[in-house]
C-alpha cells in the first residue's frame, strides 16, 4: 500500500491509490477538472492498462512490479516560456533517485532516464494554461523497478541493474522526496539557471561524441545546449553549423 509522506513539503501529502486504472494522468486530470485537489496530490496504481508515453507512444509496465503514478502540480509562479523547467526538474529528480543505486545514470533529452544506456523511466507531462501562466501541470511517471523481462533490449530496471528486489512502497517514498526537493528548488525562483546547468551536466551526449539519425542518415555529433523552450542544440559532423531540434526532428541511435 502506498502512503502519504510526512517528509516532504508539497509532493505526496495526499496519495490516491488505485489497484488498477487506465491511466493515472487521466485520473489526475479528472480530479483537476472537478477542482478536488491539493497541489502535490499523487495518483498511483499497481496496474496501468493504458499508460501513455511521449509522442503518442504506449508505456507498458508489468502489474505490481514498477512505480506508475502522476503528480498534480500548480506552478502558477512559472511563465509559459519557462515550461521546460518542469520537465528538467522531474528528470533530474528521477535521475538522482536511480543514480543513488546505479552510478552513471543519465538524462536522455528531453526527460527519459537511462541506466547503462538502457531506458528505465518514462515521463509524460500535460499542462493546462491560464493566460500567460500555468494553471496545472500533471506529471506522469513510470519507473521500472522490479521488472525482469522486457519486450526489447533497450529497456531495463533497478532489478536488472542491481540484482536486488525492491519494496515498491519504500521506493515510492524515496522518489517522492527527490521530486519534492527539486520542485521546492524551482518554486524558490532563484534556482532556474542552476537547474538548467545541472540538467546539461547530467545530459547524455552533452559535449560527448554520440550518434544521431538525421535526415535518414547516421552521423556523429554532440549536444551543445538545450534552449529555454527545451529545444536541443546539436553540432553534427555532417553540418557546417549548429542545429536546433524539437521532438521527432532528430533521433538518438541506440547503442
């Protein structure tokens, strides 16, 4: 059973547990629409039957083996042009949590988390706006914890990387503390540049030679920056100038 945590300031003070549901993001959106939420409310399930990933993909996770939950935030302090900071702090928090078990864990733009070059987490953030500010942000998170078998060779879990079986309720509490700490940093209003710098330093391919698929061809290159709006800046070996990309415009080549 997943309990609320006394050790955070915002995230996890209220936890709604559903043994099974179609999508925790959808349930969280219904709660927001009804106006029945406190900031930091978490919706968590053991069995998400229609989990969604980025760009219309599906997030599949074995029932009872992983953490699948959504956090309701109300970042009204954040201008719309700063929206990628929500993605950055989420990725950094999950990276810090997983990195406490597996050294070398990295963020893969925009907010996937990779342990030993294999994906261990997916994040789907859905925002609603009011004028030039946020109204709410629903942060959907799926972290592979105890799953041992996957449909492809590019996914992994804490179990696969460490050989340990973890108590999901305990790991949930630990992860909430990381998420809360990073969100509190963001809310302070004085940490934005530090967050961006930390994100770059933890980013796969930043100032490193990696491979990309661009215009149908595989080429070497390196990440040089991520813009305020979350677009990836890359220097490719085949191009004379730095280029800037949004989602779907360039792909990582799986190692």
